[in-house]
C-alpha cells in the first residue's frame, strides 16, 4: 500500500507510485526459512521476468557469493537492487 495503493480505493490512502506494478516473488518457504541460494533464485527469477526494481527486505549474517552473483546479474540487466539496512551483501 505504501508504494502502489491506487487512488479512489475507498481506504483514504494513495501510494507514492499508484501506477506501479508489484511482482511478488517468494524466495523463502511458508515459515520464512530458506538459504541464500533460494534468495538468489528469487532474484534471478525476478530479473528474468522483467523486474525493474528488486527490494530485499531481509537480512543475513554472512556475505554469500551466490547473492553477490545474483545481485551483479540484476545490475547488468539494469535492475535496481534495494537491500534492507544491515544486510551483508557486497555487490560491486
């Protein structure tokens, strides 16, 4: 809702980009668990399926090369990658 809530939605709020389209990608299982390879697969899927921006609202304890490669691939394809503060992923 903060990003893409439409105008005249009966809720009295509009998102900052009401014309934006959201592409939900589930990289973790139903309990919210998974590993970096699962997240990287979600990044790759989003890139392949036309995402312009990828938001990673999650955290991790290590700098995993598999995430760095997925992030680099996204950037090569002109996809903006936004990561939550505290993530330890270096994308260069």
